C-alpha cells in the first residue's frame, strides 16, 4: 500500500481560469463556459517511508466532511513523481469544464482525499482558500446567472400599463393548506406557472409512506394495494411482507409464492397466525381450499431426508394438531399412501404388527410393521424385531421399545392336535421382572387340553 505523505504535502491552491485569474470570468460572454482548475502539489512515499517515484495513478476525491460521507467529486489522473516523490497536478484538467463550481459556491470548506494506485484513501486534507475564491467569482453573478439574464425595473411611472414579462417554471401552491413539509407534491396544472398541491406520498428519511406520515419501512402503506404482476425487491424478493389482509388472484400460477433461504430454525416462507377469538370458537391461521376434482386444499412437500411436508401442532389442553373431516358422507377423513407413524407413548395407532410362522421349523417372522421405523425397514421382516424360541411352543419377541405399558393382543391360528379340538390358546407375559427386559413379550401356545402346540400367531401392539 502507498500513501501520500500528509506531513510533507505542500499545497499551492490557485484558481486557473483560462488566463489564470478570476476576473476573467466576469469578462466572458453569458454563453461562454470557463473551466475552473486547482493546482495541487504533494509528495508520495511508500509504507517504508521511502519516496515513491515514477508514473503513478492518483484518484482525487472531494468531501464535505473530514471523515465518512459521499464524494462530491472524483477524478483520476496519472502523475509523474520525481525521485523525491514530488508531483504536481491540475485538479479538474481531466474534464472540459474543470471542477464543478457548485461544489464550492456554498462557501463551505472542502476536504480532499487521495487514493494512490487504487489503494485505500489517505487522511483528508482541508481546503480553505478554494471555496472562498470560487465564492468571490460567484459574486459576479446572481444565483449563478449574469446580470444580462434579468430584466431591469423601469423608472417610476415608466412602463405603466405594460404587461409584466412572462415567468416560466414557477411553482405556486394551489392553496394555503397545500405544499406541506415532507409530502411529495402533485402538479395541479400543466405547463407555464404550474400549481402544486400535496399528495398521499410522505417521505421521512429514506422511508416513503402512502396515507401514512410515520413510515417505518422503505415503503409503508396504509390502505389496500392492487397490483397486476409481482412484488419483487432488488434481489428478487422482499425480506418480508406484512399486511392486515392479502387478497391475490392468479389464473396461471401460484397465488402466493414465497421462498425461504435462511439457515436458521423456525423460519417460515409463509406463516399464518390467528390470535383473535372467534365467536364460535374457530379462527384459522391458514385456510386452503380447492374446487377442482383432484385439487388439494393444502399441499406440503419436503425433499429433506427427514423433512415434513405438512405439520400440525397444538398447545391447548384439548387441542388438535391436525383434524380431518369428511363432509360428504362418502369420503375419508384421513387417507395415507405409505406407512403411518406415531410416537411410542401416544395412543390411537398401532405401534407394531407381527405375524409369526411357527407351525413348523424354522420359526420366523413372516410379515410385520414397526411404527418406530421409516421407509422399507418398517415393513421388511423382521422389521427390527427379534424372535427367539425359548422352548417348544414358547417364544419371546423383542420389539426394541418398551411394551409392558402398552396394550397388546395375540391370536393363534387353529391347529388340530390328537384328541383335542383345533383351538390354540395364546398365553402372554411381559415385564422386566419376569423377562429381564420391558421390550419383550412372551407367547405360550397350548391346546384347549393344556398341551403345548406350535402354530402360527399374530401380535398387535397399540
């Protein structure tokens, strides 16, 4: 990085108009543009303190402030520094019109910053004489215009009855209640001496309000918004959209299309919240309706390995996360294509289904369902279960989750045996105190005469 040595900078500021003198400006004709140029000399040195010699690219920037702010003017020039790092430039010489006079005619001091070869700006230098020199030149004009641009007032009594010269581009408030501070004006007439009155647009800082004099956002609207098209921000989407009511109609695509790209948890692309208390007890955060024969009122799709397409949660003591109703009398309140899963401690759905082929060796689990698993593993034997023959016609099934606090049912197939009838009785036992584990179920198969007899049987845990 290189820097302009601020301790060794020698500034010589002089205004160079065509003949190097401000009085020349007053002698020019009204339509002659005189370039304004400032001579600037300085010394360049590197970070090691050694002079920086040879050709260098310098960018000059004028600021209103000592630090921060936006440049009022910039210019880049190539300079030739001598072996001591000294250089001299004419600021404004890169432009036909030179430095813009309006930058200095306010009478305020200006700060000059320098960038060497595209590096960061060096500390700014205060320019004091230039603003006053330009202000002196501006004294030759009135509002930046020569005297010839104005009409002389006739002597007393002269020109009476003569129409006044037509004024152009004059803005007049249409009434004493218009032209309010902060409001964007609206033209009430066309051309000539235009009249204006206040509008519904109000600006506060960088925020615009419509029917709103306290805008809290870049665009803060009180009232209805109608658009044919899409709401898009600079990056393709709004960071957020907030409204009391949103009514959207689209005949060719999604009515509401929201994309959430954040990495945090609990972020929603579309969120509905109903905090009002309805008279009948019903308010809705989100309502989905479809009139087509194969339509879906609400559709959710999740592509993640453990994603959830649609989720319902309830915090009420008697609430429901998801409710399905059939209003036609011939449909389904709930339909699933695929396996249904429920946590082990909740009731209502089966936790496990097992069919054991035990009429002949080798005994094995032929069909099964495990609600604690997902995908093919939930229905592919042995489904995470372990069948063990304890002794003849006695088996244990280890489900891998606690079953001694659940409901279960075991049914054995009929199997003729000797003088007994074909009825097979299934006796069951569970509990860690008996089996050493609360995940196991013991099944004993006997005839109605009390003899042990192998047979196929089914187990239901719910």
